[in-house]
DNA sequence: CGATAGTTGCTTTTT
DNA sequence: GCAACTATCG
C-alpha cells in the first residue's frame, strides 16, 4: 500500500506539468481489465472516455452504458496518472451508486479506489463543511436534521407565531423553504410575492435562527452553506479548485440551482468537468431539479463538447419502441433517437384487472410462472407510483411465500425505537440538540410532562438557548419543582456522564450502556405489547450497525445521509419499489402497476403544475419502461381503495400513448369479458364531470362505497354490477351484490 | 401527569 | 386503515 502510494506520488509529480495534448502523449495504462473494458466500447462511448480535458456533456439515453462510461473514464484518469484519487471529485445521485462506482473503478484499476471524493452532493458537502464549520457559523460537530426533525421544528415555530396551523402546515412551510434553498436563496435574497410568502419568509428566518442555536443543518443547508462558504471565503474555494483536477457528475439533469452554482464554482479552476445525464429522465422537478441546467450546459461551460449515446443495449426492440413513442409526446426535450441492434422479443403486455387485490394476484402468478421457467427473482421488479401501493403486493407475496424486498419504503432508521435510540446518541454527542433532548426527555416515562416542557420551551425561546441548556439552568431555580426537578437533574447528570465516556469507552459498548442506564431497554422489556420483542431485536441490530463505524459521530452522519436499507443482495428476491427509486436500475422483467388516471399520472402533479407536471409524469413512465430488458408488463385496476374509499378509475392516458405495434392487450379472470374497443365518442377524460352516481353496496359481505365519475357507463341489473370501460375496450362484470339501505 | 377513548386527516415522488 | 392529535378523567 505504502509503496504503491509513493510510486503514485512520484508519477504524479512527473505529471504536474500541463498536458497540452493528452491524446498523443503516452499513457501508462497497465490494467488488463481496463484495456479489455475500453476496447469493448463503441465509438461514442470511447470518445466520452477519452476527452478528459475541458467541459464535456454526455447526453446518454436510457440503457446506453452511461455508468460504464463514467467508471471507465474515472479509471482512465487514475491509470494514466492524470490525477490521483484525491484529485477526482465524482458526484453521484445516491450513496448506493457511489458505492457501486467505487467498486467498479477498483476492479478496473486492479487496485484500491480509496481516497476518491466520490459521493452524493450532500455527503461531499458534509465532508467539506465539517472542516470549515466555524466559517459558516456552526460547530464542526453539527447535527444533520432529517425530515422528521425539520417538520417538528417548523411546527413549533408555527405554533409560537400563533399562525393558522392548517394554512401553514409544517409540510407546506418546509417545502417552500426547501425550494428556496434549492435555488440557492438565503432569506436576505428573497423578495416575497405574496402575503403568504412574506409570512413564510419570516418563518424561514426564525427557522435558520433556531438551526443556528441547535448547531444543526437540514438537507438544503448542506448545499447552501457549502455554497456560501465558497462564495464568502475565496481562500477555501481556491483550496478545493486546486485540489479537484477532474469533476464528474452523474444524473446532471437532477441537479438544482444551488448544486449547479456549487459545481460551477468548483469547475472554474481547471474547467475539467464532465456531466452525464438524460433530460428525458428528469423526474425530480418537484425537488427543485432544473432540467434547464442540462439544456444550458454549452452556454455555461464555453467550449463544451457534447457526446450523445444513443445505442441502447438494455431493452428489447418493442420495449424501446413503446418507450420512445411515449416520450416523444413531450415537448421541450433535447430529442434523442435511441436504437438497438436487438430484434424481436416480447411486446409490452398491458393488462386490466378488477381491483388492486387482483392486480397483486396476477403479478404473483406471473412471478411464479417466470420463476418456474428458472428466471431469477432478482431479475424481477414491481414498480409503483406511490409508496402505499406496495402493501397489496407484500400481502400477496407473503401468502404465496415469494421472497421480496421493498426498496425505499419504511426504513430501519425511521422506526420508533431506532429513532429514540438515535436521539440518545445524538444528545450525548451534540449537547445542543434540542430535538433529540425533547424526544428522549420523557422516554421512558420520568414524570417530566407537557407542563415542564412548556416552561423549558418558553425559557429557551426567551434566552435564545437550546432546550438542554434551558433545563440545566432551570433546575437551579424554583421554576421546576418536585418529581420533574429530580428527574431532569438525574437525566442531565447521566447525559454528562455518558458524554465524558465518549473518548474512553468503545462506542458500541457506550451505546449499550446508554440504552441500559437510561432505562430505555428496560422500558421495552417490561412492555407486554406484541411489537416489544421485535423492537428489542431492532435495538440490538442498531448497536451492531453502530459498531461497524469508527466512531459515534461518523455513524450519525451515515444515518442522516444514507437512508437506504441494509439489504441482503445475495438472496433471491423480487424487488418492490417506487418508480423514483428504480432509476438507474435494470431488470429482465418489470411490472408497471397502477397505470390509472389520477394515480399515474398522479392527480397532484396534474393539478399543481399543469402541463409541466404531466410531462414529468410521462418521463417517469419512460424511466419505468426502460428499466426492462426482456419483458414489461403494465397493469391497471378498475377499482382501487383510496383513503378507505373505493374509487373507480380509468386506464392511464400513457397506455394510449404507447405505439400500438409494440404492445399487446390482455385481460384476465373468468368473470371479465374482453371486447375490442368500440371507439365511440367519449366524454373528455381530462375534464371529469361531477360524480353522478355514488353508492354503497355489499359484495360478498364486503362493503363498497364507489364513486363513478368521469361520465363512464355503469349498469346495475338485478344483482349484477357491470362497468363498461369504453376507453380501453375493457368490460368488467362484478358478481352478485346487495345494495345497502343508503 | 398520564392513560384511555374518540376524532381527524392523510399519501406522490427523496437526498 | 392508520397515526397523530384532542378531550376527559383518575
């Protein structure tokens, strides 16, 4: 290791002279694997790997080997000694992608990729901010607030300002503030355009004040503060612009304004920035992502070279054709024509089902079928639009005994007991962490109730101090009496004692001590509820996970930034996930479920941002389809339970937008008859008419409440309910039912 | 202060 | 169909 590094250092020295003409200078590329990889690239890919100087934009369609280009390029930089690991800044979209990229690079260079600055914008910014925290008014031990903490804090502020908690719902306030932060706007740079914004701006200011007191930063701050650091301290910026000789950015279409400005500052040194992205896969507009960034690249970085990757290696011709016809409906895109050498293959299946339950049953059957044909479960994915849809599949798979994993979904670190345990760790590491303190103050029950908490809050606000600090001062006075006083005293004393052990005790052991001595473990041991044993199990798991890290603060950073579940990738499992978390992945078989108007495209996205919202949904559909290599199966349900209410839906407009030569329609079940589309004049589905029929009735002992909107034809004859989905040519007949008295 | 029962509103998507 | 909040009482 040492020897290799010093060799690298020497060759680096030899290479510090500017490389005028890299392509003709001899390159020292010694890795067999790298040579193999590079020689298998197509001309466009090779070009993207070899242009290492100056700004480069790789416009890469779905399945065109974008990741391969990026990793090969990185490996090339290292092997040719143009840069050593610490001089490469590589920004990816998820921590998982960063991890995989690191592994691939290590393989290509047949050595270690340690020392690379490889990670998400957030993790890189944390790394930088920890070093210069004082310059932006934080201590280097600052806490990273997660969404939950953020909402709690905002809620407190809204309450303190006695504002209408409905109009200024924490969620809404948080999202407005976050959007401002995404655009790189600190409070002073904002000119509110309405009274509503004026108030939120005030809340934004208060919120930032509170964060400062708490020595905390939220997700948006990580980028914003780092940006501020670079803008206010040119010496710090210079340090990094000289260090990073090469900058690589994955998924450039998902960057927001703040991230873009951040990148521009860093890239101004060498100008060696390579961005990879696909405007058709921009699906994070709602999070502040600016497609404009990618569309403007040439203007932003003069002399930029643009390389297009258009040969798709992933999907079969039908899937690619269907996806292309879909995305071509969008205006305002770069426009790429993906093509493939593959021919034949299965057409895209489209299947209508009666309800969500049947959808799950159908998918379950298909999975079993394919599995019987010795298709790996790892090669199958079920993609949903919204998180709640996973449940029906989980239930079905549990009864069928099909192993599955939910990606994204409910995370380990979001569980009640894990969050409590985390709060204990946080308050020990970070004395100012009011939110953690509030959380554990009376968990387990110590007799410190709401009235005590109120006194603390009031004092903390008046004196501009953190909650634990307020507690510390108030137990010296007579403000708090009796049981609460002694309990608080003991707690604060305990926290102090644990903190003093931070340097002397191994952190795994310390965690156990904290959980035991605080009485937290005992609380669950005494608990007789059925969840209690599981929670204790999770606490053990928590300590195990914690021991994997070098220290408690490192672990806490990991938890805030890496929200992914620790999943066992080796086991055979079907993946269930949202379309958003499917980005960047690929599978042989992909089930695209819930393609119904209102769910996909989602009602909210249509309502809020109109045409732009619809286009983003369409891109989402495109992303989903292009995940599939061999088989894509689209399903839609005629009925779905939303908020415990049955609602009938009509097939997604996206289904009609798929070129008919690439799709095949099916229907399932004995009770459904399929008739070809009669194609008669239909009411405009985009302007739904008021619900004309709304009835509650029983079907097989179950109560249904259905609203039939959209002017669709529903016939009720005798004990039969018939719904005619003219739009798709699908007619469904439901078995006997009894109309209720309602 | 804390336990309990009843009530409401909620679900897009995530670093 | 659930979590999170509210009202009431011991």
